[in-house]
């Protein structure tokens, strides 16, 4: 019984984390799961984000984001705010996939 429960929990965790990086940008803050502020400098960010070109390249929770065209296809809906104080998380867009990732891991739970 414990083994079956372990397998069920492991399967659930694997399926939820593999899709955590498909995002959709909503028009209103009330529609969002997460409010995001874009910083000018990587040193101010909780997460460095690289925009991937294909859905299959979206990461597990590693900062490789794919922006989907419809909210129903997104795993997380985000709203870009004007001030860092309004945000749940601060990100910085980077030019290379290798630079994407968490700088402050205490906010990782937001994308699970």
C-alpha cells in the first residue's frame, strides 16, 4: 500500500512540474495566478527567464518559458506589473538559455 501511494505521489509531482513553464500573459491582474515585475538587471531578479521558441523546449521550472497563445493552454497565467512592490516575483529576461534559472529559490513554489 505504501508503495502504491509513493508511486501515485511521484507520478503527480512529475506531471505537475514538467508543465510549469508554459505561460500566458493576461490583461488584468485579477485574472493572473502570478504577478510579475521585469527588472532591468539580473542581480535584482528572483528568476532569470529565457523565452524559448518552441513549446517542446519549455523547461520544468528552470526559467525557460514558452508563451502560449491561449490561456487554456497555459500552466500559469501571469500579469506584468509596473512596480516591484506589486509583484509576487521579479524576473529578468536573458539572451541565452544557459543563463536562465532561479537566483532566489524561496519563490520557486509559485510555479509548481
